[in-house]
C-alpha cells in the first residue's frame, strides 16, 4: 500500500505528493519516525553555523503519515531545546 510522509518544521509544511509503497501501516510509520530523527540530526549538524549569536534555540519537527485515502494514520513530534553558548564563549 502507498503511504505519504509529510514534514512540518519552522518553515512550514513539506507535503509528500509521491509517497512510497510499504508492506503495511506499521512499516510506513517506522520509516517516518526514522526520517524524523535523521532530519533532526542533519539540522543540528548544519544549524549551529547559521544561528544568530543569541541563545537559546528550539528545534521542533513533525512527521505525519497519510494513507492512500488521505487519512493521517501516524504522527510523530520531536522537540529539542538547545542552549547554545553566546558567540565568543
């Protein structure tokens, strides 16, 4: 069955219009949770270089999985509060 994984971050919604085929709902949900953690990892590795010289910063991400009918069957949210050192520390 085809499932669609949408991502929501501070810049808005990134809607999946293509989707992927999975054996079942549980496999699609697990894949979305893994993708959410990977997205957070990528942002933490890149974002410190682009942050202003003030702290703290928040990272809020969400993934939602829709089935072929458009019904949301899974939602995962990740919140990470970051207290970056002020520039010069």
